[in-house]
């Protein structure tokens, strides 16, 4: 059920103030220290930011897709690391449970995720299964009333801090592709789980990822996400989760682009060359206009697709359209911002180079741009053939 307009606007205003007044001033510190202060994370808990999309009956705000995207547009105004802290609980870390979990699983985990007591993590990607998500090699072998997990996962967001993993493993090795994959809810303190060292990344300092290794990890059959009815149905859960997640990332890309455009316009008014603000030069105006136009187009795409999803439409192809366009768009906007700032854009002091590095990841996770192209084209061909 959607929030009334006044309540939604109040939420957006609160998030906007928190982002601009509390988070933006910390950006350089986060990049330098590669950590978000615990007191900031606690403030996020108190604002309910860990449970934005978790249903109200489990302690969350229960935002629909459009409302979530509007909140994420505000979060895009600052370093992506802040969004990453709460992102898995609101997106890929919880939505599989929300959509396909049993009543008992939901009652057990979702209130703790909504409060931020438990941080969830989505363990799908493997060394040999990234874009080809149906090729997971992690095995879950039935042993009486248990399953035994063996395998490894790679580049798992929030894994160093997670208390719960949604793990995708092959339960039917004779089946090819995603048809033999199941999803499991695995507490991070289960014996046999070990974590790799946090990866050093090009950007997004403060957001942590690492490998997760499962060695003879014994879990009860009740850990099967959705229960026995969902045995070998994990791939479908993953794809549904990623549809909403791709809209989330698209909104984040738009919000970040709008921050970069704002910085670029301000600098164009302040910086002078040849006795006048550089914003008066037509070639620079062209870059500003292109950035504004593309960001506006992406915003319209995201809101339209989100509204359609909330109406119950299948938006798998549209979500990929949004993900492809918005994440490629913010890369162009970031590149133009560096160009508009000139030498200053290359310097750490202004933060533009940091955003330039940060946004590069948007084109990779939750499906690369090339995977989105495949999904879009196949969806077009399938629709035409029907």
C-alpha cells in the first residue's frame, strides 16, 4: 500500500536533510578511512533506513518500488558507500525473503533486518559464475534433514558485516542452468563459513566486499528459502530480486548524476577564464545541457518502470532498460564533470575524481551493461514471436 503524498514528502525531506547536512560533510573522511563511523550507522537505524522496503508488519516502512526509488534518488546525492550500508537490507539481501520466504522465515528474520540488527548479504556471484548466474557451482547436498554446503562466493557486498547470507547453491547437479539452483538462508556464524580479506577497490571506499567460502557447512532443511516448495527454484527468486534491485541502482545513478550536475553548474558560475565565468562558454554549456537532458530522461524512465512494477506489470525488460541507460549515463556525466572542472576535477580536494571512480561500478553489479542488452533484446524478440 502506497504512502499518502504528505507522508512520502515528509520522509523524502527528512532523508534529504540527513544526506546533505550529515553525510555529505563526511565524504572525504569516509574515502580516507574506508569506514563509516558506527554512530552514523546507528543514526541510519534510528531513521528506519534499514527497513525502507520491508513490510510494515515486520517493522519496516513497506515502501513500494516507486517510493523506494524516490528515496534512493536522494541517497544518490552523496557517496555510494552510505547507500551500500543499507542497500542490501532494502534490496537483494531482503527482497528474496519478502517475496518467496515462508511465514516462519519472515517472522524470524525480517524484523531484525528492518531494525538494522541483522545485515543481510546476497551470495550469488562466484569465481566462475558472474554474469552467467545459472552456472553456480556451490553445492548443497541433502543429508537427512540437513543440507551440506560447499563452494565459494566472490565480491559479496557487505559480507564482512553480514549476519545473514542468502546463498544460491546447486541442489540438482544433473540439471543445467538455473533450473537446479536453490536459495538458502544461512546465518554468518554457521560453522564452516570463512571470509576472505576485504577487497581493495577502485572506488566506493567505505563499502566493503569480500569472498565467502563454505566448507562442509551444515544447515537444516528449514533454511531452504521458501521451504520445500521452492527446492530448485532459487534462480527464479534471484531474478525477481534483481528486477527490483536494478531499478534501485538506476535511481542511485540518477541521484548521483544530479549531484554531479549541481557541482558542475556551481563551478561553471564561480570559475573564471578570459575574464568571464566559464559557464558563459558555449562548448561548456553544451556539456551541461547534455548532462541535464540525459539525467532527466533517466529519471523519467526509472519512475515509469517503478510505477509499472507497482501496478503488477512484468518489468524485467524495462528494469534492464533503466539499468543500462542510467548507469551508462552517470558515467558520461561524471566524465563531463571532470572536464568542466578541468585540472581541479582531477584533484582529490574537489571530490569529483572520487565520484568518477565510484560510479564506474554501477555498470557492473546486478548485471553488466552487456547483460542488460541481452535481456532487452531477448525480451523484444520473445514479445514479437508471441
